């Protein structure tokens, strides 16, 4: 039994002054209205990030008693994982209508910390904390430095990612950087250095925000007012906790997650019309594009050069503006899925990718630690 996404919406974004659960509820209310369903229809709920017992707190706040919940906390990839879990729960008959939701008041609450969340007994506390790394920036910077060294590339390839993200954001009225003006490679390179080789322009935003998806079975989706978006395949992998452990910082679990999703979907990377990948940092985008199989290792630099992943380019990537220019409320995985759904439903206005029928969303969590891929298609594709 195939699952379908039948509702998608975001909450307010930016500096909202609203608490996280209120932003979550705002997204849920809007997504259910989009789906033509009511809160009373919801019997499955997945969320993370709003407390120790995130799903319990959200269910209580919404006033529902779901038959199925998931609050797996795996960082930004968790929401792609929730799509897989929801599809399985729907197929088994455990529930009929699942909401995947998120809310964060990170910017308003000024909760962003650059110190490592090290458990005193962990290997990371022993081998990483003494060096005083910025968390997570220094860990991604290590991967970026390694990537540039191994492939003989310069920082310009990183900057191209940020430039393309800004170009998409200028077409998205919802984006935090919608009115900021174009970004150039030279501006990215000249921005203040945060953790070499990453400047502040290589790093994602810090914003409030939230959103939700509504899933049900493909059969039931045909009776609802919005076109369903089918979940064709998914895969995940978990690789490492810290930067001191891996033998190769560039060998993450991302490729394994993507390969599993491609195998389940029956499609491949070059069948995708739209690509949404986590861009916590510009290096994350490069590594993800390679892991998805869109180019060989070291080939992402050529793939992103000269606007090729921006508006009008050959490969539309992060069409909302991504975490770099759209917004980043703590975890961005849900927003990759929301934008993919909007593109497949043809709702993106001036940033719409013409004829988009297939999409992939790839989430990354921790410090390149957890990885999850979801392949989607318009319901009338199959």
C-alpha cells in the first residue's frame, strides 16, 4: 500500500515571537486545511525538537490522542525518517492519517549555541572538546577542508552553492532573504571567516519557523481535494557521532541511504526533476549531490558552477532558497519535503520548475551523522 502526501504547509518564519508549539500548531492547522481534513481525522503524529517527549507534548497541545506516534530524534534527517515510518504505519493499518510536524522559536529565544553538546563520558568529550570547536560549524569545516584538499578544489565551489540558494530565495516571497538582493561568489569569499574554510555566508540562517505534512494512503488520497504526492521509496543510514572517529570524514552514510531509496523507488538520480538537499553549510550540499549519485566524487564543483543548480539551471536544487537563504529553524529536513511537494503540485509561482513530476529530498542530521532520503512523484505519474 503506497503512502501519499496530501497536505503541506509552513508556519510563520523569521523572528515571530511565538513559542515553538504555537508555530507547530500553526503549521498543522494550515496543512490540514490544505488537505481538506480536520484535526479529528489525525490518528498519527511524528515530531521532534519541542521537548524531551516531543510527540506527547505536541499531541496534548493539539488536543488529540493518536494511535501512532514517532519522536525519533536524529537531527535534520528525522523528518525524512518520519515519512518512512508513517508509510509503514499506514500500510499496516495502524493509522489512517499522519501529521509530520515541527516548530522552533530558535531565533526569538536566542537559543543557538556554538559550544559542543558533549556528554562528559563520550569519546567526543575526550578527543574533540579540548580543541574548542564551534558546534557544528567546525565539524563541517573539517569535512570541507578535507573535500577541497582531496579533490584539489578552491573555496569558490562552496560559494557557488550559497549564490544559487540566494537566487532561488529572491523568487520566494516566504524566504527570509527574499529582499536581500543577489549574492556573488566574491561576497561569499569575503564574508567573515567562521571556521576555515567556511565563512558566515557558507552557513545556514538562524530563524523561527515550522510546518507540517499530512499523509494518508494513495487510495484515500484520490478522494481528497489536493493532488496526492506519492512516496515511492526511502532509505536511511547512521554513520558516526563525532569528527574524531571516522577514518574518512567524506565517507558518511549518505550514499547508502540514497542507494536504498533509489532501489525501493525503481528510479534513479537522473530521473529527478527537482532536488532538495540539506544545506546546513555549503559543503553539505556538495557532499549530498555526490551521495545521491548526481555526479561522481569531486564532481559537485563542476555541477554547481556558473548557476547550474540555480533558477534556469540544468538541475534545480533547493528551490525554496534552502537553509542558506530561505530559513533554518533548528532543523530543516521537513522544509525540504514541503518544497518538494509544492513543486510537484505546481504551486511555486516564479520559482516553479516547469513540468516537475519527480523529486528527491535528502536530510542530514548531526555532524554528517544521520542520513535519510525520500523519493516522491506526482500521483498521476504512476
